[in-house]
C-alpha cells in the first residue's frame, strides 16, 4: 500500500514524498511480520506525515523516528 492516499490535501516537495514513501514501506514491512500488528497502516502514515511536517527528512530518519514514536522498536 502506498502512502499517497494519505497525502490528500497535503503539500510536500516530490523529494519529501519519495522519502515518506520509502519510510512508510520500511515501517510497513516490519509490521507485516508481527501477529497481530501493534499499529495499522494509517497510523504509520499519519505519523510519517506528522514527522515530515515537523521537518524530519530522509527515509531512514523518518522510518526510525516513526518506529520510535510508535514504540515499534521492541
């Protein structure tokens, strides 16, 4: 599932959208190995968008901060 459906009404540079998409994919892959997942895709997407709005850039930084703030590093 891509992050783009969650970006309705949001304005980001294409480079930031690519970073968010990569981060979303990375975090989503880690969720798919959990049974049941602790959070849903929309929660992950919202967190990544929030982090990008706060100025976090780069797919690795976005993914790491999302995992941290959603307590997925366990």
